[in-house]
C-alpha cells in the first residue's frame, strides 16, 4: 500500500473521529442520540417489513 493511500485513510479515520467527538459533546449529544436511535428504528422496521410474507407457515415439497 502506498504512503499516499495510508495518509488518505488516516485522515479519513481521524476526520470521522473528530466529527463523532463534536456531535457527542455539549447540547448536541442529546439531539445526536435521538437522531441515531430514530434512524436505527426506521432501519429495523424496513428490514422486518421486507421479510414479511403473507403465509408465515411455508411448507416446502
């Protein structure tokens, strides 16, 4: 792996860590947690909705 690629990956990880730290400090912490939990619930509902079948008792022949 080239040095440039390593530096780019390191900057990306460091930037993500800084963003997470900023979002989880001060008065933004409560809003961020509410936003993330709401989006997680939406994802759970989407997966459950996609897996539903009309006949739950499927028999294979």
